[in-house]
């Protein structure tokens, strides 16, 4: 498969930082027409990497390219073929959606004869056609994100780079946004999107897990979760304090962490059934009310928590 986005040993160190680096030896290859998710918590280095790839920032060392163009030497050529949506996307609140799109079409040098066609196509694709005359300042948060996406797509880019596009948006709008994004990928556009949400990572073709400037893992969501050296159990029982006490006293458990009012427990591979039996006995003896106790599929969140924990132990 052709490679559209490539980085080799990318380092980034900001002025004034003596020891800590923002990015440390980042190697990536993203295939053409793929939806790649860059996952990590705040401060992981996601924004820094996306700024380098979109030629907004220059790396300290290493190589980065988009469609074969070097981000340092061919910045102008890259800007013509990418759409970039930063976290804080500047829209003109007193202009209508159509006027905003027309403005960005001009910036991106869309031929005048094709501007109207491009605007109509973009509004329809982002489901904003009924609101084309509404002032951008009067849009909801979710609709503003769709408009920002439309502005990044107005010139039909080969590559779309999105920095946490759904942060701060309600769950329904987030789902709609990702449905639109799937349509972009179906049209053959290579999409690189950063997100702190593990459920969004699950929607991607491939995922890179970034933590404190280091790339911990790259692969499909299934490859990453299947590589985890444990099985997972989920339990909810009351009283919660006693539930935790039983878990702490049960052998065969590698680690556990709370998720809301339940616990997710990691056990040695092929040992989940024994742990389930032992937990059930312990809960019954402690006279706990068990809402559920079951084996569950491993998630991207399990993978991220595990890898970050292992990285911390290594350090």
C-alpha cells in the first residue's frame, strides 16, 4: 500500500526545556486512504506532531513527509494538498456559513468557477445545507465543528489533519462528526486525527498510542488489544468498599482499576475463569450483592492504561 504520511526519528524540543522533549524518536507510516488515530492524554505531544506534519512548526531533528514532500523543504506544496483543522479553529462569527466557506475557498485558491460547486458539495457533505445563511456565531458547538471541518475540506485535499476535532462536543454531535469523517475516508482521503477518547480510537483503521512524547504502540485496534498479556473481568457489587477488599485478597489478579461504580480486573492469560470462581466465592462469603461478574473484551482504554503503566515502571 502506498504511504502518504511518513516520519523518521522525529524529535522536538522546545526552547527553555533542558531535559524533557515534546517528541522522542517518532517513526510513523500511514497508508493512503487510511483513518489513523493518534491517541494520548493532554501533554502527550499530539498537537506538536500534527503541527510539524502540517508545516506550522519545524521539528528539532528527523524527517517528515506528506505525499513524498518534505515538510521542511516543500512546505508550500504540502499546504496545497492538506486540510488542517487545529483545536481552536478561527471562524468569522458575523459571516454566514456560506461566506465562511467562500473565504476559505479563496485562501486555498479554489478556482472561482468552482467555488459555488465546492461550497454546495461541502455543505451537503457536512449536513449543513439548511443552515448556509446562518451566522457562524449562532451555531451550536457541534455545528461549529462541522463548519470547521467543511473549511478544511473546501479545496478537496488529499490529506486531512485534525487536532482533537470532537473535544468539548456532546456525544450525539461526536457521533455525527465521526460518521462524516468515515465518508471522507471512503472518498480516498488520508485522515490523521488526534483524540483523547478511546472509543474514537476504536473507529480508526490504525492507531498510534502516544505518551509523554513517546510512541508506545502502533497497529489496528484489534492488534493492540489482542497483544495485551492478560484477560479482563468486570465486576459490580455492593458495598463497594468490601468489593475492593475481596478483589485485593484474590490471587491471580495482575491489576485492577475503577471505572465508575465497577471494577475492571486484569488476570493472567487463560486464568480468568479461575479468578471468576474465586471472586464469586469471596463475594458470597462477604455477603455482597453482586450486580454482575463477567469476562469482557479488552478495550483501547485497557491497552492505554496498561502501556502507560508499563512505561512508568520502566522509567
